[in-house]
């Protein structure tokens, strides 16, 4: 472990750098683009030692920083990561680099503000994943909404104002209940330390209310059915970079909240309500899969696909209670790990798919599936990437999309065969809606003159897509390093939630 404040560097390099871009302004476009890329790369490089220097043998928080912040309320600037949060921090820094490269030169107005918003948001999202103080967590949880609000509202599509207001109202509404729960926990414990909340004895009624309060905040962010309706609108109106960050990182924060707050703070309520959570997850997997089948807009189809795939993550988390009740601790760990692997894998795949849609939209200015056909004839290299990412989205063995889903389905089978049957429908539905889109967009005869005039991807686009393709294949073929990083923290979480906190 390093004595350097690595987490603070990863948080504040992009935030301070992003604010610096605002000072430069749009007078020097090349300087702004190079500076943004340099800042994003610096933050990513600073995050690499979090992975390479991580001790996989312990569940303790690592790279811990703790300094006084608001002494009167016992609030601390307290940071640290474990095997659950560290991969998500590295994912955040990596995706931001890719988004900065992908958007290079494509934004025609206020480019410095656009890039600054992504960098500031990157630092805030890393802070959410690494905060060990509830006030610090909540401040950054709310603050990261502002850059995304601006990204969609300023650089989004024709209905961007509607989408941003809906996005903000949904997420802010849920967060208010979380704030009430955090204040109640502080009054009971005298501390805002999240790990102190984990050790606090709480009665069943209070646990239930706390679980519901957290559920309202985290379910909206995931998003879970039925509070998912803001996501397709936000994705459709967001610029490509906004869609990538929203799908690849921001949705993960809601799922992360369940394993950092809901399950360890209210384990008895989590166990009592596990069937309810499993039902919501399976509805997302099955029902939203059918909704994706009827979409005519590529972005909407991928957005609904994201909701279905995130249902796998929450399913993996909450089937753990049913498995532990039956003595299946190993299967429970596999379910939770599968859910966490799904978060990372979905970050690569969904980000790549939205970037592919962005490549086509930049050339044809349409997201409608009917506007395309025969793209493989004019963009063969691009078509190869699309097919790879589509296969990964459908859960093809050998890709990262298979690993997490397989682990969750295997664990679900041991909990209840019907959970596994319903979860496995995503392999059919995912293939159906993904291949339906690929068939109509990529294959067949050249549809029109616009498609006939398309030029294949340039070097910038090739670098972005090939990077994500490599990650999809590496995690799909060799998931062991990722799973091993999570092992000790997942075992510790399950040991914690099996102990009743009833006083």
C-alpha cells in the first residue's frame, strides 16, 4: 500500500483540471482537447496502483485517508476502497479517458465546458465509490447530478429539457429519503462513518424503514422497474459521451449502494424483503427484455437492454439471502460476485454499444434502425466491432457479458430453479433484440444513398472501440483477476449480513 493519497489524487485531479479547462475557455480548442486528455490519462494512471497494489487477502479498507472536516458533527474526509469499490473506481477513470478521446473534435460549441463537465463528474463519481463517511458520500452523490444535468440539458437532443428535468426529479426525489435515513443513523450512532453504521444494532421496524429509504434512492439510480422510465429519455437525448458515462458508470452507483448500505446496515430487513427484491430484478430481466424487442430507436433499445442487464446485478445480490438460509454460502458468494462482475462487464459493453451508435449518428444523423441497412458493405471494420459487442451483450461465452450472467444464473439455480429459468430468458431475449438490431442495421443490401456514402471508422474511433473490445475479451476469457480482487470483500459482506443486528 502506498503512502501517497492515491484516492484524493484520483478524485481531485479531474475536478481541479476540469475547472481549469473552464478558465482556458474555447479560445484555444486544441489546447483544451489535449489538456482534457492529459488530465483524464493522469487520473487513470493514478488509479492503476489501486489495482496493482491491492491486497486480495484482506477485506479491510485499503488506501485509507482520514482527515477532520466538520468537527461539530463528527464528519470526516474519510476515503478507502475494498474489493467491491476498487474495480468501479478504475472503471470510472478508464471510461472517462475513452469518452474524452471519443468526443474529440465532435462538439461544436462550448467544447471546454463539455469536457470540463465530464472531468468534474469523474472526480465526483470516484468520490462516491470511495467515500467512507456518509456526509461525504451524500454530498458527492448529489453533486454528480449537476454535470450530467448540464451535459444532457446543453448538448442533448431536441427534447433535452424534458429529459433533464425528469432525470433530476427522479434521482433527487429518491435521494431525500436516503438523507433522512443517514441522519437517523447518525443520531443513533453519533457518527457519520459508514462502517460504524454497519455495526449499529437496529430493531426490525427501523431496519425496514431504512431499507425502504435506501431502496427509493438506489432503485431509481440502477434503475429498477418501475422507476426506470427516466433512463430511456435521458439516453436518447444525451450526447454520445453522456450516454456512455450514464450507462457505464452512473447506473453502477445505485447497485453499489445496495452492497455498501442496504445489505450491511439492514441485513434482517434485506433478508425479509429478499423475495420482493428478487421479483423486481426478474421483472427487469424479463419484462424490460420484451420492451427492448419493440424499440425502433437504437439508443432506446440499448437503454432498455441496460435496465435488463442491471437486473442481473441486483438479482445476484439478493438471492444470496435465500442461498445462505439453505446453507449455500459458496453459491451466495458466487451470486454476489456475479452481480459485481456484471457491473464491470456492463460498463464495457454498454459504453461500447453507445459509442457505436454515436459513430453512425455522427455520419447519418439518425438513430432509427429503419434508416440503416447494409452498413457492413461500406464500413466492414466498424461492422466487426458492432457484431462483437452485440454478441457480448447477448452473453456469448468468451466475452465479459457471459461471465457475470453465468455466475448469477448458476447461483439462482441453487436458490430456486424458477429464478434461474426466468433469469436465463435474458439469453434468449438479449440475443433476440440485439441480433434483430444487428441484422437490420449491419447486414443486408445497402439501404440508401446515405449508407452507400459511409466511410469506415477513423484512427480515433478505432482506438476507442478496439480498447473496449480488448477489455470485453480479456474479462471474458480470463475473469480470475477481477473475481479474486472481490473474493475477500464479498466473503466479509456475507459474513456480516448473516449476523442479525436486532438488539
